[in-house]
C-alpha cells in the first residue's frame, strides 16, 4: 500500500490548528493532536491512494505499514487506528439503535392501524369528533370513512370559536380568576359553543352522560334549569333515556340555580370558580345538580 518513494519532511516550529478542538469534541476518544498526526495524514494521502478508495481495511493496512516503515510514527498510527475503531463501533451502535427505532415505529403503526380499524366501526358520517392535528386538538365533522382512515372537515368560523374557547378555558385553568379572563369567558357565543360540543361529542370526559355515569346517577328523568340573566336559560334534561342540552328564552319556569354567565360556562365544562356565587332555586333538583356539576 505504501509506495516506495523517498520524501523529505520539513517540520515547522509551530502549527496552529483551529480544528483540533472540534476534532476532539466530535470523537469521544480524547487525545492531543500532535505534529505526527499531520505527518501521518500527509503520507497517507500522498502515497497510499487512500483518497481514491477509502475503507477501514485499507486505512488499517496503511497505518500498520507506515508504523513499520517509520517507527517514530508508530504511536500516532496506533492512535489513529484506535480512533477509527471507535468511530466504527459508534456507527454500528447508532445503526442498531436506528434499526430498533424503526422496528418500534413499525409496531406502533401496526397497533395504531389495528386500533383504528376497531374504533372506526363506531363512527358515522356527520359525526362530530375531536382530532389531533400537528399537536393541537381540533373539532370537525366526519365526511368520509374508509377502512382505517376518516376524513374530517373543520369550518373556519367554528375553528375560530373553538380556538377562543380552548384558550380562554385553559387560561382560567392556569391563571384562575382575573379581570381579563373573566371578561373573555363572558362571551355568550362560548356558552353556545360549549352546548354544541358537549352535545355532539359524547366521547368527551366532560359530556353529561359520562358525568352521570361516573356519579352513578340513578334517576332516569330529570330537568335542570340554569339561569344567568340577561342571557337565555340553559336547560339540561333527560327523558326516556335521551339527554338534551339546549337554551331557551327566560320565562316563568322553575329555576334550579342562579349564577353568573361565566360560572355557568365553567359548570358546563365541569369546572367551578370558588369565588363565584351559586344560588339554588326553590325546589332545585339537588341530586341531578350534584351528579352533573358537583354542587
């Protein structure tokens, strides 16, 4: 491998290499780059043809022959061969890790596909669902169903309202009550949006059927009226096994609870602001209120 040429090597007094520190940081093997390192590299590149055919075997053979030919370079030859072995071992380790990661991803895809095929049986076109898109939860309507995939349409207007609802509710979760947050939560359209979502998406933990099931509510039929003047009443009722949540204009009906609009919105989402008053009306259905809202 080492061509039998005679060469004259001029050793300069000092050589400053800005790449030496990067070299040592890149490879985990720590050793000081010396003049012998540059001499060995020059010999290998100039006289072995290593640049035309680079592989580990050729590199090792070249270093071994140069160590015999130039004993004063044997230490550097050993260091470079050790470095290359470490690089190869590291590459093999990363290769095995990458292969294991690909296998895990393949298994996860198969499991997700099987779960999708099982869950898709309970879906239907026109159903409202919550989907995770690029890490964010969105609400849309199913427009097409395949064997393992569904197509969901999200309308811009609903998207804006939903984003506003999510941000204001979670702001309250983190910050609690303050003047800005209370004003944001008082928007009437957020209450309308909450009723629509909780009605059309029974899979949500906040859905009223799930709350009643968790509370082991035994009453078959009930009728609860939440009043937050000057807004319409919110009525939660169940008759013949069918639960309904709707709004109706304020009339002379029996009222189960009087509360602020924001307190009512939080209650619809299963939340409670301790500083906000809730006044129960005469003859209030306390069993239903407890099962639905925890009051």
